């Protein structure tokens, strides 16, 4: 149990401290999930800029940005320059923070090139769980070297994985599955991986790195369709709201102009 925790005592993760680097959406959403379950979240934001989720149309009497009050809840934010080349004093601050944390969630592409490497973090805290939220994965886990390290966003990951090719009508444009489905599922995967690695630390005393990539999370959503394609059934053909295996299964317009959702096996 950590001392001097900031925040209310609630949830099964009370006593777990998480450091977050990166802006919207998947990385912070994963941390928010842990915060909802009681973890203390220390969010590092870009000096002078903060998180892009703070920017947007303000609504209501409270004059709030809806995206930010949703994504930024249960977090303690502060500005911190993570570039050790331009701000050498940041290295010591980073090491001190890591020593006090159980999990570090990062969604800044290639953050290590400015000094905040996994090796430095593990040297400060060998029991740390590091979760990298990436577009196309980490080099040590394989993948196309032309893409590794590149940033990505939700609709691009959906297209790259093939998920976008499953959305929309057969004769219509490709569609993005909303609301930013790929980011949310990646956040799920990242949070799940973080907790699995954290449990492993309790048994082994050794930290590890978790790789949660946007396109792989989108591919995970495609379920058995990848298996069908790889085993000779060919490319997926869009069928709109209908299901290719069962009828009736989808959304149907009634004579009175209303719609009904039906699912029959």
C-alpha cells in the first residue's frame, strides 16, 4: 500500500499508483479505467499545451468540455518536460516518479528517444509494469519495420486492420465504427494487460512491458472473420446491418416507419 495517496479511498485498485504519459485517447482512457477502479493516476501533460482533450466546445452552465471531464476524471495532472536533452533535470524527477509507481502507461510514440527509456525506468523500479499504447506495435514483438514507431489514430487503425472494410453497405463508402471504437478497445486491452502484468509482479517480483497496439486491437474485434479469410473463404464482403450467416438478424424498417432490431439463430 502506497503512502500519501492523493484521492479518495475506493475500489479494488486503491493503493495502486499509475503514471500516465500521452494524450487522447487510448492511453489516457486505459488509465482512466484503472482510476475508476480506485487506482491513483498521475498524469503528465505537455508544458503549455496540456492534453488535446481539453480543447473543444464548452457546454452547459458549468462551461465544461464534455470529452475532457469524461477522459480526465480521477486523474491528478501536472505539466512536466519529458525531453531530457532540453531539460536535463527532468531525468531525476522521472526516476523519482517511477520509483513510487506500480504501472506506467505511455502513448507517446518513441518516447525513449528523448531519454525516458524502459531501461531507465526498470533501473529505478525493477517491479514496474510498463504499458506502451502504440499504433503498430513494438519492434521487439515483430511487425513491419516500415510502420513500427509511427503514430496512428482510430480511423487509420480501423482501415489498416480491415475492420473498416466490414462497416457500411455493399455499394457505399467505408465507414468508421463509432464512437472511436478502436481507441476504446485498445484501452481495454491495455488496462487488462496492465493488471495481468501487475498480478505477475506479485508472484515474481519482476516487472515487464505490455504492448497494446491500435490495429491489433481492431483486428481482435474482427473475431472469426480473419480465420475465415486465412482458411480460404476469401475477402469479407460487406452486408450492411445484416448478418451473413443468419436471417433475420439486423435492423429492419417497419410499415409505420419505425425500426426494429431482430436477432434470430
